[in-house]
């Protein structure tokens, strides 16, 4: 939409986890941003996420907040996810079509 690609993202954690979690991202194969949004009409509202896990779904807790990871074009991207006692890197490739 409008030159942006939206990837629906649901953040979950085990019931014992209390957060908070900070998520930041960037493009890895050349210059570029990763952003986060509540919906299709709000591209790029957030450059980082500050997640709290509250709502319980089955045996997991779901974070409140933006539901989409947003990129400007296909490519290789990374997310850094930092919690009180951990730091993880997630790498993904955004492609067009299947």
C-alpha cells in the first residue's frame, strides 16, 4: 500500500514473562528502515516498539500495540529484540509474490 509492504506480526511470550521488550530494525543488504504500524493507513508511525505482554491467548501472552512490521521494498532485514535479561536478533527476507 502506498509503496510500503506490511507484514502482519503478532508478538507472543510465555505466561511467566513480564517484559518490557524493545524491538528495533533495519535493512541489512543496503540502507533502509524497518518501521511498525497499527494498520495500513499509518505506514511508518513507529521506528521502534516498546512491548508489554498482558493479554493471554491459550498458553501464551500477546503484546498490545502495533500489529505490522513495515518495509519500503523487498530485501533482507533484521530486528533486534531486547528484554530485561536477553537480546536476540531476528533476520527475515521480504519478497513479492510467492
